[in-house]
């Protein structure tokens, strides 16, 4: 699973862009885990207040009930919670678990396994690769586009074109243009209130002309209940496919973790409108409902590929299920 930006992307040579783990790289990853743990404090405290080590000393009915309540409160989801608790209870009945640290370690392992679905990487082998970003207003969609572009350019030396197809919100265009300057990548926009499809078309066209590695298209922050806007999103996808038949190659949806189960419903409805291939889960630092990452992966079978744990550039990171589970419980 992805742990760093070099692990997240598959480049045109057909292999991962990952490099050997050197001491400096290991130190960076340890530093990120420390920050992840600190910024997921609210979710962890909500969980550990209910499932303290003393609770696990006696594996009885009260243990399983309290564990179930804690996981549901963290928005892991009723279905996922029931499966995890049942698995633990069966293993305890067979004498495979004796409680305490052993049970905590096994719970951590099961939570990580729930989040491990599909391919967590992003394939950049197409020339250019087209990434479409979707999601509702206020989820951090445009900011995520800018941060991904920055990492692609600065860390992987990819030639990137950003397309500002969110033409309904002038601030989104300005925000993305500022990110393009910061990242040193090309930028395509249309006149105010222009057709989003035309902007997406031109961005892809420029990417083809300039032999870019990646074209990222930011779409309007659509409410998933607005059928006409969802239909327009499908139109944007069709317009892109007219130039590159198998594009967009990746469709990422940003989900605000603070919205909990509503974020799961958003992701489900977007997935019904377009072929969502990955989740960017933002604002994990501001919620006690971080378990929604597990619910989305389990219920929809869509991998969480990136997580946002703060406002800084380095706070958008590739998702690692093992680190995430450890940060929840350690």
C-alpha cells in the first residue's frame, strides 16, 4: 500500500516510482506517523476512552458490547463493526486471544485489513494521464488538486496541466491558478460562467499538445442531491473521453471526514454517477469520526488513496492502512 508520494504513483516505465528506504526517508515517515497520530487525537480518544486496556482484561459480553459501541461512535459503520467484533469474539472463544495487548494488536490488524481494498496506487502510465476531481462544496477539493499537482511536479518531476472546470465559483478558479503558480505547472481556465466541459476539453487538448504527463481537472463542488449537476459531471467525463477514449483514467472524490456517514452517502451517489476510483479523505484532524475511512472502504469497495490531516502542504498524504489503524489505537 502507498506510504509516500513515490509509492503512490506508477510512472510510465511500468513500475512504481518508489526508491529504496534510506535513513532520511525512514525518518520522514516516522515524522509523518507522529503527526498523523497527533492529528487523529479526537478519534483515538473517542475510541480509547471506551476500549481501555482494562476492558480487554476480561473478554466477556460487556467487552464486546463496549467495543461495538466505540467503533460505531467512531463511524466505522454498523456492518463493519459487527464483522470485526464477531471475528474477535470467535477467536477469543477458540483461545486464540487472551485479551490485553494481544487483543489490541489483533483489533489494529483487522481495522487495517478492512481499509485494504483495491489498488491504492495511481497509474500515470497513460500519456497524458487524466485525473478528474469531484466532490461537494467545502470538502477541500480544489486545495487537494493543488497539493497533488505540487507533489507531482516537485517530487516526481511530472509535467502537469491543471484545468479549472469549476466555473461556477470564481474563487475556485483563482485558488487553483495560485496553486499552479506555486507548483510551477500549466493552467487552463475559461471566461466567467463558461461551460465546464469546454474547459476540461481544452485542458486535455493542451496536455496532449504539450506532451504533459498528467492533466488534472477540478470540477464544480456539486451537491450530490442536485441531479442536473451530477448529469453535467457525467457530461464532462464524456467530453474528456472524446479526446482520449479511456480517459479520465482516475476519478478521485474528496470526502470531508467531519461529515461522518453523510460522507459515505456522498461517495456512494457520486460512484453511481461516475466511476470513482479513489477517495481523498480530508479534515481528519477535526473529527472524532475518523473511522469513516474504514466504512467507505468496506461498504463501497473504493480505496482511500489520500488523507488530509491539516492545512499544510505536507498534511495531504498517501493513505497507509497500517499506519492509520495504529494511529487510531496506539
